[in-house]
């Protein structure tokens, strides 16, 4: 008989300024894999953030049980949880034995102790069906083996709740299927797995049960074998008719809007070798910076976008963000774009569909992508008058305006907090100009802060909330 391992009861977020979650209650059974399903802002991400202890306990209410033990705070769940992700601190020059057995750091081991540890781990790996030397470097492992090693580590640490947050972007489909079979064979009965991925393939292949979130509530918990294909599940979440799909998308775009004067992004520093300056930006507004000198213009773009972050301080929604590389901001959905419509901006030998999925640096929802396919077709069909184009066509076959459409549509799907764009009109004709302006307004309407950096005010007067001449 299956045992309830982890229970969440009446979990609610107290204030909607962070998102929505109402009376979420669910039981997770041992030996089962649960996949969280739902659009952005459906409650799934808030649910997981609370469980991981990433939200202050004063901001939610609810109780938790692990092995029938009452826990009145998510912080107390941490000792039972393993966050499975290849973003975990994997040191490539560590051996497999060191990574699995050593907890906090790579302490010095005598040669004799190291040999014994390697022998022990090789026996363990053999029990899991892996023929790997314990002395092999982690950085030398194939992608499938890396995932297997990560899971074995969770078992060695005796964790009961394994949260897998990964997009499986480096895995071929056949590897995902192999990993699914392997993990189901090797997971323990006193362990439950919560899968949070936007990979349609991984979600359907790996899961036993789907937990569906909608408008802040858990609306359905169902076994995979009760669903006639993944499309049926998606239709349940977003609606089966086109009007229902558009309505779902619209509610996601407009949900969780802050007041227009709420600061979402701020950068301070020495931008032009003069005084320390601070530039702050509010959500849902369009800012145009007019800088005539090209060198200063591009220097400012690099500073605002985090490319050149030396002596700069960055704040996202009031919190300091350490920036070592531009990727640190991209992961927080601060996106910078230079060269809209330029040949190198898109992967020309890939399809329109593949290009739409390229910005997968921080979880593009496959559900949102499916809905937005309709929006892309509408733009291409109605605005570009090109009914002969479909999502499988290569980007190289598109003209400049169509490439602009694909470029901006993919970032709209990504729904960034901040969208920084350098000289947006340089590669387009008059029609492309109107297309870009229309998209910038759509970004702002969806709640994205838009920062445009260009040499002249022309074309921006009618869509800017604020124009700053430097």
C-alpha cells in the first residue's frame, strides 16, 4: 500500500502583490513522480517557492506534514528536500566519488581514504546499473550520466522530497526516455519527486501524476494514464477553443501588474566618467534615452544591460543584484537586445518554431509557447499578409520585417521584467518601424519595462512615457 510521504494543507499567500495561491492542499505519495502544470502566475511557482523556503513565513499560511510529522513552517522542510538541478555547485574537476560523498566542500583526503571512498562509490554505482569509475571527473561525464549522478547523490543524502527543476535542454529525446525509466526503477518508496519543468517531453515521460494550477488554485490532480495525450492536459489548463486560449493568455499578461510608479529596475554608477548617477525604472513604462555620441550611446547600453558592470550597482524590485556577467541579469529576466532584424540576431538555419524557443535561459513555459503560436500566426497572417508561412519554415526564408516579428515575438513569449533595446529601427523600413513600435507598446501593456537607447527622438515621441536626453 502506498504511503503518504508529504502533505501540504490550506497553503495560501496572504498578499496578492507577490502572486496568487489559495488554499492549496495536496498529498504526495512515496514512490511517485508529480509534475506541476500551469501557466506562469497560475500559482505553481509560488507553491514551489514556499515549499523551498524562499518566501518569508509571515507572507503565507498553511501547514505541512512529512512522514505524518507536523511542520508549521516551510523552513523546517529544508532538511528533507534535495533541489535537483545541474545548476547545483558541480565542480568539474571533482571526482564522482568526491561529489557524491563530500557534503560542503572538497576537503583534503589521504590517498588511502580517497581509494577507499572510490571503491565504496563504485559498488554503489554498480547497484544503480552504472559502470563508472569513482575517480572519473564530473566534468567528463555525459549529460545523461550527470543527471543520474545527481539523483544518486539525493539518495545517498537520504532526502525524502526531490524537487527537479530543469528544462532538459541538453538532453536528446531518447535520453529523456532512458532517464525516466532509470529514475522510476531506482527511486525509493520513501521518496517523492516533484518535477517543475516546461519541457513537454520530460513532463509527460517522467511523471506519474499531474498537479494542475490555475488562477492560484490547484484545480486538478490526475494520473497520467487517465489523460489521452499531453494535448488534453494543456486544453484543460488553457481551454480547448481559441477564444479560451486567448483569454488565458491575456489574463497572464495583465495579472500581477504593479502601480506604474513602483520601481522594478535601478542602476547606479559612473556612466560617462563624471559623477555617480542613478537611473530608476518603473514597471510597464517606456523610457527613451537619446544620446547623440555613438561611443557614449553604446557605453550606456552596455552599462544598463550589465555587459559592462564595472563599478555599477544593480537593483531588481528593490533588492541588490550582484552582477558578474550579463547572464546574471538574464536569469532575472532583464533582457538586452542589440540588432533587431540583423542577420546574426536569429538562428537562420533553424525554423521559426525553434527560434521562438531560443530564449530558454529561465523557463519559457511550453504552455505559453503553444498559446503564442496563435499570436505569431495572427501577426504574420494579418500584419505581414503572408499566409504561406508556417512555424516549420526556416528563418533564412523570411524577409527583414518577418525576422523582426519572430525576434520580438519570442521575447514577448519570454515576458521579461525589463526589455532593453539599442537602436531598434536601424535595420527596418517604414513598415518594420510601425511593427517594432507596436511590439514595444505590447511589451509595456504586458507589464514589461521598456528601455530604448537611440540617437534621435524621432519615432519615440508618441510611445514613450519618458524621454531622457543625455
